[in-house]
């Protein structure tokens, strides 16, 4: 009896699970056929100790029940819902990129929570066009615009806004149903609330960003009406956070991470060199994911300042590695967010640094036995990284055509998605407590 008690106390950190379906675990052990409590476990016959210990040696957890078909079906439904939401955010970012590239974002000068009224008659279109004429973009850049040209940019912005509202519906309605019917895993309810709050914040941030381009602050002879690059980066940052949040949780439901089959009772038999290598590799993954996110945000500053329309050569910028006007603004820190030359230079350096780190990780992973689908995720990340850099260079030297620039922005989502997948596969890699 005492030996069993000691056995359980040593593995409290390994989750002694009772009456719970372990769909996120892949090491199942049929110790007993009926759920038992901790008290019942201590009353097990001595002949069961070997079976219990054998199970614990495999995964560090005691699985008392097989997951039921009902729970597997539920996980598939919830995971598919999250994956759809992630895909919809991906499309929203692509639509936002096209809206920005076609300079359509300032065509709608009002915002309503439940959606703007769509013009249907010629009179309503003229009224909408007259509203647009009151703002700087028309007065400075589009004085020759016709009603038909206005309709085209209006529809682009309208599609982007309505797609965002559709994301809210596709997310919110099923979330309430899953919550009410107890279909969410432990800890998922808090994430559902956070993701829902981020969706609402994203809509508000979108209008806050558009307002910056409607303000009467473009007085200089070279001023171009555009949204604030700071608000544009915040808007994109929220979208990327939503995208990775949906994707990571969807993977948790659809393709759960695999644990390493370590013998926690005989730590001296564990290959510490291999495990420490995996721990270091996991740290590199998270650093890479952060660098991918930072590079994408720097791309928002490039888009916000139209910095891709200058120095359309690679790798040199006006036949120099470091252009002369890289620190032309004063004070110096302004250059990193307001000087188009510096912003483009930073984006180049971040992109090359990210690709270098991804390549180093791919080389390092060859000597490691990555758990689960880790090798596939690493290969996907490597291919996506090289594709994105080649596409970025092509976009720059082609003077930023809309189709290439929009694909380049979507490519950043692919790289971030691959990094998120790899982080998910290494979820259970951690140091062994001493």
C-alpha cells in the first residue's frame, strides 16, 4: 500500500486523471475497466502494481479510460470550427492587403457596428460619393475620379468590412453553442473569451485606423492622404494574433501533440543530450516565431509609408548596401517608423535574418528526433520561408504590382502558420525536473 502511495505522490506533476477522456494523449493503458478514485487506487491488489507502474513508465500519466467516440467526434467538430475561423482571418488579411494596395480603404467615411447601408439606387451612390468628396483623399489625389471608379474602391472596402463581421458571426454563434453543451476542453473557455474580445477589438481598431486617413492633417505639398502606419501595424498585429490563436487551438483538437515516451522512473536511462537538444530547439522555434511576427509588422510600416516604391533593386539600395538617407530624420528614432528608406532597410534585414534562422533550424533538426509531425512542420516552414523571401524580392524589383504584393502579404501568414504548427508539435518538450 505504501509503495503505491509513494508511486502516486512522485507523479502528481504528471496529471493523475480520473473520469476524463485523454484525447490529447497518445499513450493509453488499460489498467482498469471502470473509473476509480485515488482512494480506490490505493485499494488495488498488489498484483496491479506492476501494471500501474508499467503504464506510468510509458508516458508519465495514468490513463484510466479510453476516449469515447463521442469525444473524438466533438473534438473534430470544435477543431474544424477553429480551423475555419483561422482560414477566414487569413482571407481577411489578404483582403485587407488588396484594399490597401488599391487605395480603397478611405472610400467609406462612416462606420456602424452592424454594417453600413449598401447603396442601391443612383441617388444613394451619388450621396455616398458626395460624402467621400469632403475628405482629403479626394481633394488631394482623386479630383478626377468618376462615380464608376468610386464604386470600385467602395465595393472593395465594403467586402473587407463585411467579411470581418462574418468572422464575428461564424465565431460567436458556434462558441455559444459549444459552451452551453459542454463541448469545450478545460481551459478553452477562457481562450474563447479572449479570442472573442480580440475580434471585437480588431473591428474597433480597423475604424480607428481608417479615421487617421480622414483627418485634415495633410497640409504639406508632398503629403499623401493615408492611414497612420502605427495604427495599420496595430490592426495587422491583432489579425496575426487571432490567426495564430485560432490555428494553434485548432491543431490541439484535430492533431494533438505527441509526448515523448520517456521512462520517468529511471531518469538515469533518459538520453539527456537528446532531450536538452530538443529543449534548445524549442527555444529557437519560439524565437523564430517572434521574428516572423516582427518582420510581418515591419511590413505594415512598409505598406503604410509606400516604402516599397523606392529603391527597387536588390541587394543594393542605389548601388549601396546602406543608403545615404537612412538617418535623414531628426530625432534619430523617427527614422525607424517614419523614414521610408529606413523602414524598407529594416524590413530587408529582418527578412534575411528570419530566413537565416529558419535555415539554421532546419539544419539542426536533422540530428534530432522531432516528435509527432515535427519533421513535416519543419520542412513546411523552410519551404514557406524561402518562398516568401523570393516573392518579396520579386515584388520589390517589379515595382510592387498588386497581385505580387498581396501574395507576399499572404505568404507571411503561411510562414507564421508553419511556425505555429511546429510550436504545437513540440508542445510537450520540456526539461526534466531535478
